[in-house]
């Protein structure tokens, strides 16, 4: 299979950008022809890239998570597993209020979107979670999927201050003291 042409890549990105804006303004119920209009392409082009609305929602969730993923990768450079975990967890929640609201709305658009959002967050926090577990500092029985759920819980906080408190409480409960044994 050959690589997509530049115009195809450009149109796909225009659709994702337009969908992100439309979903932010109107929620996941926005009509696909409105997204195509905003992107400056025909509906046929939209359906060629995204045959189902769920695929477009997943692409926008991916787009929203891209900066968070980059932040998490930088945080993993920290040689201290606890510091890296705290940074990844905190930065997984480091989105603007508008981005958080859009992410939550899209994740709630259906079962497929919800599972995709959970997989995205798990993939971001998984490496730091595994590293913390290997260092013996993660509370017993906690999985990367649990951490992703906790991240989603903190995203529901009303405003930056509430989210910051929720993050701190979660972190304090997840990281075992130095002398405790964790598995």
C-alpha cells in the first residue's frame, strides 16, 4: 500500500481540526456536513477519511491527547520513578478546561469512544506505572488501567484548583512510602 498523498494528509488534518472546533462548540452531536463545511471539503472527502462518526471522534481524542503524550514522554526522562510517575500523572491531567470538557464529552459519546479514551490514557500512564511498580513504590493491586481511570476522575474536577487537589490526593494514595512493600 502506498503512502497517502500530501493533499490527503492535509485534508485529514483539516477535518480533525474542524471537528475538534465543532465538537468543542456543539458537542459530539454536531452534523458531519457542518464539520466538512468548516474544513473546506466536501462530505465525500469526510466520509473517505472517516466512514463512521466514531472514527472521527477517536481521531479528535487522539489529537487532544497528543500534547499530553509528549509531556509524559519528557517526564519519563526523570531518573526517579516516583518523580516520573507524579509528573506523568499530573501532566496527563494537564489540559485546558476547554480541552478537558471536549475530551470528556467525546469520551462520553458512546461505548467505542469511552474505550478509546481509556486506552489512550492507559497508553500514556502505562510506562510510568510499570516503572513505579518495578521500583516497589506503587500501591499493591493498582494497574495502569486503574491509573487511567483515576486520571479521568481528576479531569472531572471543576476548574484548575479542584483538579489540582484531586491530583494531589490521588498521587498521595497511589505512591507507597519508601519502606513499604508493593507489588
